[in-house]
C-alpha cells in the first residue's frame, strides 16, 4: 500500500499522481491524501479569478 500526502498546484495533478503510484510494481492500493491549490478540472464561470484556492482533504 502507498499513501500519498502533500499539496500539488492543480487538482488534475492529484489524479495523475494517484494513477502513477498505482501503476508501480508491488503497489496493491493507493491512499490519496493529497490536497491542491486550484481546481482546474471544471470550467470557471465568467469573472471568477484564475487563482481561486480550493482545499481538498
């Protein structure tokens, strides 16, 4: 089992990290405890700042 902790800049990077860890030889489970600064996985409504900070636990 692998536990990922820490903070990444973008939410999309969290998914990439979890998939990369799960693809390693010998890894049978991944516990994702990563957080991110910006949710870049969904479109922002007009007028919303690009640097909107979102925390994920």
